[in-house]
């Protein structure tokens, strides 16, 4: 589990619905898997960080207590703010770099 995945999980987990019967482990696994997929997407495509909050929230919304759904979305946004800002800074650096500097060769 990556640092970003762990941060997403820790932000959302306290806001889950109370476990019902044997579904507690299934719900925990669903949440963990969703966070890992979102983190993997950010790691492979950092500029996608701004587009990941909504799909992640849609995927885990049914696991979150209705009274805490807004808080869960805000928590996801907060965790993704750092990679989003990092991607913005990289994009700015690339635009400012002279041709051939800091760019990968094709």
C-alpha cells in the first residue's frame, strides 16, 4: 500500500457506516482496493490527480455513513491536493524550461 493510498484510506475509513454482520471485512477490502486504484492512477499519471476525487468518492460512497458523505469528499480532496499541486508545479516547470531541458527523449 503506497503512502497516498494509505492517506486516502485513513481519511475515509473513520467515516464509514457501522459494519453490518459479516460485511465488515468486505467493506474494508472494497475501500482499501478503491484507494489503491486511485493512488496507482495518480502515481502513473500525476496530472490526473484533479480528476480522481469524484470517481473515488462515487466508488466508496455507499460505504460512507450518509451524515459524513460531504466530509468524506472533502477529505479525499484534501489528500489529493498535494499530488495535484505537485503536478501543477511540474507542468509549470516544463513550460518554463528551455527546449530539450528537463524533457524526456522520445
